[in-house]
C-alpha cells in the first residue's frame, strides 16, 4: 500500500491544489444551503439546520487547515474526495414522516457532529478532503478508530435519514458511504509511507467501527 512518487505531489505545487480544493468545497456548501434553508424556514425542520451545521464544519476546517507537504494527485483520489464530500450535499430536505421520534434523530445527529468535531479539533489544522499526509495524530478519538471523522459522518447521516426517510436520501447516503470507505483506504495508501502511521495501524486495528472494520 505504498504511494509512488508519481502519485503524490510535494511542496509548492501541492499548496496550489489545496487552494483549488478550498474553492470547490465552499461552492458545494452554498448549493446545500440554497436547498436546506428555505425548507427549514418554511417547515421548521431543525434537523435541516443540524445537517447544514455539520457540513459547514467540514468546510470551515478545510479553509483553516494548513497546507500539506504531500498530497495525492491520482484522479481517482480526487474523485473520491470530492465525491464523498459532494454526495451528502445531494440529499433532499427532511420529510414529515420520521421513522423515529425527531428528538432522537436529532440526538444522533448531534452525537455524530460531536464525534466529527472531536476528531477535527484533534487534527487541528491537519484536515482535508483529498488523500494527503498532513501529519499523523494518535490521540483523542484516534486511539479508538483510525478514521473517527467518517464514523461521525455516518451517525449524522443516519440520524438525518431516519428523521425523514426517502428512497432518494437512502440512495445518496449509500453512495456516500461507499465513496468514503474507498476514500479512507486511499488516505491510508498515502499515509502508510509514514512510519508514525505504520505504528498507529499496529496499535489501532479498526478503521471505522471497532472490531468490525
């Protein structure tokens, strides 16, 4: 799972790719806001606000993060990065037919958001959506699974889906989950060249869900 030098770009050129990444995620967040805010205002579905907050946190940390010295230039890695980020933004606003009490769905979304933020604050400015080496963190939630942010995303998405299930939203989140699993594997292909990450893999066996994956 070693990344070749032709697949990874270093130094100044990588910073230019970082700028492109930041511009695109801001545009994606804008499209989500245009879809969720009118529905939230009209129907009072607060879970729409929670989802928008969750996705806005992703964009905020992308904007604040430091430049990377090593980022993948594989087209498939960029497709996975933006696909995994874009797919959840395609959901429809929550419906009026929740499978579980909306309060419980909201709690699950908040729990997922808390896990995401815990992971992001642990990373601090070492965060991005394209496979890259921005430093290896081994504390906080990274002592439990190697990709706790993705675990938080799943909890938030499940909570939103249960608050107003539709076949479209189910399909969107299924695609997002598949892309993000491929995405975290791509991240590990880049990170595994770092001895610190090799040591982390020996200590933390699970990627996403303890004792399962």
